[in-house]
C-alpha cells in the first residue's frame, strides 16, 4: 500500500520503485481468465494456441497491465491515479519473469506524468505506457 | 476483417454490479496482495469509503458483461486472430463494492495498418464511458484491438 507522497517531493527523473513479478504460470492464466471473463482459449489451451500459429499459450495482456497497475499503486495511492494508458509491445509466455519500472518525465501544477515499462528477464519489452497522478501539496 | 461501416456505432449500455468477491478474484489472479483491495478497515484508514477497485478492474465488466464480445461479433472480427493493442483508462472517481456502474461502448475508429513485417491488420478502437448509480462519470476506458489477417 502506497504512503501518501507530495507533489513537492517528486522531481522529474525520479524512478518509481521497480516491481518484479513471476515467473508467470499457466495456472495464473486460468485464474485471470475466470477473474476477468476473458476466455479466449489462446491464453489457456495450448492446442488452440498452436493452431493459430503460436508456440503455445500466451498470457492475457491485461494480466501484465495488472502488474503495471500494482507497481503504480505500490508507489502512488490509488486515489491519486488519474490516467493510465499502455501499448502492448510483446507477448508474455509462461515462465517469464516480468519487471515493471518507471520514472517521472514531466510535472504540471499538481500533476506528475510518468512513463512505465514492463519487460521480461531477457529485456524483451511487453508494455510501454504512461500514467498521470494528481498529488497533493504539502501546503 | 473488421466491418468499417460500423465506425462511430454506439452499442447498448451494460450495467455491472461492483462486487467485493470479484475485486478479490482479480487481485488474486494478478498476485497483488495489498490489503487495500480486500480489507474495508484498511481502506477506510487510507481515506477511502470502502475497498476501491484496482486500476485495471474495468476489464471485468467489459468482458463479463459481454460488451467486448458483442462488439467483436457485430464487427465480424475473427476472434482467433485478435490481439490486444492498447488500453487506456481515465479515472474520475473511485468505484466501490455495491456500486452499480453503467458503460456505453462506442466504436470510435477502424483503421487498416501494415506491420513492419508487411502483414496487414485492422486496428479497432472502442471507448466505454462509465457512470455510477448516481449518474456521475467514474471512468473512461479506451481499448484498441488488433485483428491479424
């Protein structure tokens, strides 16, 4: 759970604490399918995945975005998060360990703008994105 | 391939009960054990009315209500060839267990693109504006799907 942080305490270039997740497991794909309601068999059925040209199942992109959300809310209180937008840059496979990292790239009055990246143990990028958080002033 | 004539089409709104158990299921699957999502007392101490829904919770009503599957079917997109391209959320206020949220999906863009490897694909962007039981705006979700051809 994130402690309250203040606008004045954050500088452009500051890093968000990195979060390491995984290794991602096939069982986790099944849990995520049930939780999210995304039952595309590409995530849970190896035979289906192979039939559509993959080596085997891939993780739901939204599971990896969930890791990104977790990294952010470990650092910034949920109520301060105003915007989160990401692009899926690569597929995640079972066994991948995902590291989420980020840094502050801009500040506007009361608002910080950060970039965020999720990559696996080989450095292959899975997600790139940005988020904005409204931080209170010490006043 | 995606039916370009459906660009701009708005779909019927869907209503979703925000449930405590569904929030717990989602954070368990993600492996996020922050008590904020599951312990009401902890959430209250942090200044929330109850346990807030986590940042990516809006995927739950989108998939479980069938709004995204409905869009995919109506646009004649091949389900087996879909990849998720982008996802963006704007948050206006928290949603809590017991809230009743309504979302109206709209297809805002259908565009053909060619990948670096020369493969053609359709990019379909769907926006869903969510309101709560008091009619207040709570969030906007924007999803871009990629249909490989």
